[in-house]
C-alpha cells in the first residue's frame, strides 16, 4: 500500500510540475506577443497546443501573430479552427475574412464577412473591405493608444521626450532669448536646448535646462540615457567658432557622448563616425546598452535619412555603423529609432505607407533577429501630420510621442500616451479558514459555459492570463483539498486605460483530514495497539495540520481492527488503538478539547470483504487495521 501511495504521490508531483511549467510557458508567450516578438511567441504557443494546454486560447494567439507577421496563409489554418470555437469573439470572423481575402479566396471571405456583420451589427466590414492593409487593421484592433498633451508644451518646438528615473528629458526652443531659424520642415530647429523636469511639471522655464556641458548656444538634443543613468548620447549642431558647415554651407548634426559627474553632464566626446559632410542624429540605446541606433543621411543609404546601428563596446568605443536594410529604410526618411525592452524597434518614416507625413511604425523580426516587416501603429498615435520621437517606458504601457498635429500648443508638441494592450486577468486564491494562499489551484476561464483556457496558481496562490475585452466570462477555482468557488465577471465597457481585472477566489477546505494532511491511513500490526514509526510519521502530519494550518480545527478519532478474533476482543483492541492515537497527539501539543471523542469499532466496519468467510492476504487484513479522523468543525 505504501509503495502504491508513493507511486501515486510521484505521479501527482510530476503532473503538478508539468502544469506549472506550462503555465510559465503561457505567461512567457503572452509577454512575447504583447511586446511584438511574434515569431518567438508563435513557437511557444505551438508548444502549448502540442501539450494540449489551453489549446483554444493558444490557437487564437497564433492566428493573431501570423496576421501581424503578414502571413495570412499561415494564419488561415488556425483561424479555421478558431472560428469554430464556441462563443468565439466575432472579431475573429472579421480577421478570418480578411485573411481569406489576402490569399484571394474572395467567395469564402464574403461568407465570413457577412457572418461578422450579422453577429456584430456594425458597418465595419464594408469600410475595411475598401482598404488594402488588413494587417494594420488587425494590429490597430489589438493595440490601442490614448494620447494627451503634456502640461509643459509651449508655442515653440517641444519634442523628443524620454523618461528616466521618473524625470522627463526633452528638447525645446522655448528660450525666447535666442532667435530661431527652421532647418527641417518636419521637426528640427536650431538653438534647441535639452531640459529636465519632473513628470508632474506644468511650467518649465530656462531654470530646467540640463545641468552641465550638453547645452550650447546652438542646437542640442534630443538625448538617450543608459539604463544605469551614467551615460548620455545626444545630438548637437556641427558648428562651433564659425566652423562646421559642409561644402554647400549647411550645418549638419553630430552625435556626442556625455558622462554624469556630480549630477552634471560632463566629459563631452564626439563619436568617431560623425562627419562634416552629413548628419548623424536621434541616438537611441538598446536596453542592455550594447547597441546604439541612430538616423543619418550618410552616403550609401537607401535615400533621405536611414536608420543605422553600431555596437557599443565595454570601454565605450564603438564599432562600424551598419545600415538596417531596405525592410526598415526606404527612399524617404526613416528617423527617431527607439528600441523597447524586448529589443523591438519603433521609428518614424515618411517612406512607408502611412496616414500623412511622418508616421510611427513598429518593426517585426524573425527567429534570427532579422527585420522582416513593419507595422503602422495606427491612430491616434499617428495623424495626418508629422508623428515622431516615440518612446515607451519599461512598463510597456506608457510613453511619449511628438507631433505637429492640429490642436497643439504651437509647433511640435509632446504627447503622453497610454497603450491599451490585451487585458490581463489576475488574482489570488486563498483559504477561507486561514486566509493563506492556495498553490496549485486550477483556474478555469469560461465563456458561455465552455472552458477556453486554464492556469494553475503559483506558490503564492497567484495567477494571471491575457483575456479579450468586451467579453463576459465565468471563472472557476478548484483544488483537491477545497470546495470549488466561481465568479462571473465582464471585460465590457472598461476604460481604455484599464490594464487588468482582478478576480480573487476564496475556497473552503474540504472536511477531510486525509486530504488536508495528505495522509496515508494509520495502520497497526496484528494484535497490537502501539504506534508504529510509519504511523507516527502520518500522525505528525495531523499535528502540523492542527497546530500550524488550522489551529481551531476539532476532530474525533475512530479506530478499527481486522476480522480475526472475537467481537469483544476486537472492540477492546480498537479502543486501545484509538487511545494510543489520542495520547500521541496530546503528547505533541494538541489540546484535549480539540478531540471530542475517541472510539473503537472493532471489526464492525471492515473496508473490504475480508470478514473471515474466506482466506485473505495479510495486506488485505492490514487495510482494516486502521485509525480514522473525522472533522467536527474547522473554525470556532
């Protein structure tokens, strides 16, 4: 019996470990998806499908990812299954129709577009069928932005905001003591300075100019700062003491580096790939600080400004700039690169198909890290005017963008944005008696009575999973030691800034000592009532349960014998066994008033057919020589 118990326990542990591993894998896939790493996300989601872990949910995300990678033919097999899922959001009918349309299966596309119309009741299908870039439509539906003007914009040019340690750094020509002359029609003005201010600031004047040697009487900024806050790369006019113009008399731009010394930016050094013959501008460091991205119109590019990358070595030296290629760069202008935590790049371009002048685009990479496509991040982040200098905080939700769109304070303005990604459902499952977190609880996510996904709580009783907006859900929490609990909730009519829904569950423990203590039965030797070592180990589990987990639990004890021997003898023997058990528990600190009764039932309650009418193996008799524990109450 003990061997069988150990085997069952091993299987249980292995199963639990597998579930935890799959849950961690799904969380990783969701994070990859939310941060534009679609190729890597697909591989993880496919593994979840193979393991049959939240397969319906994973198939939806695989389909989404393939659409965003502009691979409708790969998305279609998954969409075929997704649209057959019970109570699937009608958005997937629309996506399936668009994917079919992209592979020129117009008849089938029309069928699903009509199904979308009938289930959703809007005219979106007709409107979107007239547009060609269906991938952008999908992307814009999944990722939304809400923007607002920051409080410190002026009638002058303000742009290039970044955030570091709760401080905002930006570029502005607001110092009215200096005359200005426009160089570029879309953003850059001479005699710009770098400013530093708090996030709550509404009035920023010359007193907030960056301390140190970065600012000069000419143009300075924008900037990028290393993660440790000790190194800054910034742009400056290539003009000093009347020198620096190229052969046509144009003042170009160069990138410089500065170090933070006693809260001031000092030690200004020029990067070696600068030139008097062309501009280098808009530096942006990767999260690990090992790569510097920038824009330049140096010879050999695709046309206009291109985006380049250069390695940054440990000693601060840099390698040879590399053009990012024609997936990113066009004959137009690609400027203001920015790299997020997941090493995905955002940039502005007037060469890719957009809404007007400069638009912000997100890059998409393959498994090897090569750029394979770009996606317009859509309205309202982009407008018909110039939209540039995209910056995303480490939270992946908030950031800044610059624009000269209508309705601003004047020239270029800075806008703060909140990105609305997929909604996160999270919560904690706790014990109703002791309020402790419950690990390894299964959380089932239901739509209209059908399970669409499930997760397992971690050792802190915590769970999380991506869910769709505008959907009604039912959630069920269960665990072997507890009575299941469930709740209804909805993701409809939420504010765009809402990032998560918290649904906590409270489970009541089952009134079963064997389950609660993960107890094997307490057995005795033939014709004996002493506590064996294996029985003591099981009784210690009860001591722990009653002293440390449920300190108000009250139980009663019942002992039993096998069928051999007389009725009266076995009655006395079972009472002796019950008393031995009782004395052991008391000796370990259990209060007497927490054990209401101690009874022996002899051979009156056999667990099997070994009643003496036929021969039985000793192991079968052993199953009847046992002590049982019955919960009287869990809490006073």
